[in-house]
C-alpha cells in the first residue's frame, strides 16, 4: 500500500497521463515531419499531400468512413491490449477473427430467432470461436512452455488452412453454380441495423461498449488488478496467491473472444456472410499498432483507431491526386514507431524522477 496521500497519488497519475499525452502528440508531429521529408525526396509536395488528407478526411462522407474503418480496429486493438496487460503477445488475432467469422456466419444461418436474439447469438458464437482458437496457444504455454508469440503466429497459418478446407468442403454456397464464393447469406433477422443507412452499422456501438467493459474489468476490478499484477511481476503475483497459469488462460480466452468480433461489422453489418474476398484481412496486425499507439488504454485505443481510420479513408483520394496512397501506411508505421520510442523514453524519465523524489523523501525521514 502506498504511503502517499490520495491527493499526491492523483496528482502523480494526472501528471503521468499529461506527459504521455503530450509525448504522443509530439511524436505524431515528428512522424509527420519525417513523412514530409520522404515526400520531398520523392518529388512530392508534403503540404499538398497533408492538405489533401485534411480536405478529404474532414468531409461528411469520409468521417463516416473513418468510423466504419475504425470499428474493427477497436475490437482488434482491445484484444491485443488484454494480452499486453498480462505481458502476453497475442499475435494470433488475425487467425482468431477469421476463424470466428466463418463459424459465426455459418451458425447464423442455422437458427431462426427474433432479431435481437439472432444478432446476439451470432456475436456469442463469434466470441466462443475466437476464444477457442486463442485457448490453444494458452494451453501450449501452460502445459508445454511454448512462447505465445511463436504459437499464435503458427496458429495464424494453421487457421488459414483450416478455414479454406472447411469453407470449400462444408460451408460454401454453390446454389448459383459456384459463382457465389461465400457462405449462405444470414437472414435479415441476424443483420445488425445501420446507424446511418449503408454507411455505418451498429457494430460501432458494440465496439464502444467493449472498450468501456475493457476499462472496467482491467482497470477497476479485482480480476483486472490480478491480471495486471501477473503481467508486471509474475513471481510476486504467485507469492501473493494469484494463480499464474489460470490468469494466462483467462487472459488469452478474453483476448480471443474480443478478437472474434473483429469481422462482425462485415459479417452481420455489410456482406451478411463469410467469403474469402468479402472479409478484410490484416486487421489483426493493424490492431497491434493501434494498441501500441493507444498505450493499451481505452481512450488511447479509440483515438488511435480513429486516427488510423481517418488516414485509411483518404488513401484513395490521394492516389487520384497523384500522391502515392502508400504514404498513408508509411505515416501510420512511422507514427507508431516514433510514439513507442518517445513514450518509452518519457516513461523512463518520469519513473526516474519519481524514484529520485522517493529517495529524497526517505532521506529526509532518516535525518529527522
């Protein structure tokens, strides 16, 4: 238990949050400067490129597209962040959400329920499927000591092969002579209503609810404290009676369950089925970048997802203007790299200053 008064602890927490926020903004600005230099080297006008990004991205249609693109990133980053809080690197979100998308899309066609129950059924099936796939890595770590980074990466490749086999053998809809390369469409009762017609579906609300639940469970519950304690210092956690293996299993199951929702904006909000070309990929790896940029904090995750969604929504217009759309990916990558470096440096400086103040306080007590 800390001996500091509550006001001092609150002040320290606020100061650390402000330092983190300020360093993140500075890192983003620095990343934009680096990208501007890269544009100059390639003969492009950085001011024209950034002006086009702002002009395009701030239009009404593009803001809706930003929210749509940010929705799966929020799910993915939250799934990754749960693992990070336990000091687990769940690199398998990609395989988990693709596997969950196939199972949920197919199971969604097998039931007939009122609309709210049908949608809830599909979401629960997706979470169970994602959790089941993630639990394989957890069991391998617990019983065989296999590092989760290796197992989750390998499970991504296994998932793709299993999905292709299951899709081609059991779930492909050949009712139109094989031209419809997807599963049977989900009935209207299983489709998520749109917030804005054909622009933005209700999965955004689900994503925000998941982030709020993540904040409460991880930062405000006893279980969250145990999970974070196990991640920070497993030996001390075990000494305090926290079951390390159980925490690993629960953390990976929770991470996989949320990962199972990544493709749901497409499955029940857009194409209403699973198809290799209908479900976007790479959200799992983008979620890692969003979680790192957001510092695994709920507010940071939402902000980073919106930033990535904003940049992605402008890439097509950049291409039409003669500016390589790949500059968006370069900006995202550099922002993440610089933010991680700057935030780590600022955190170390803040921790060092805190330690120095604590040492001075102890020295003053000794002299009394």
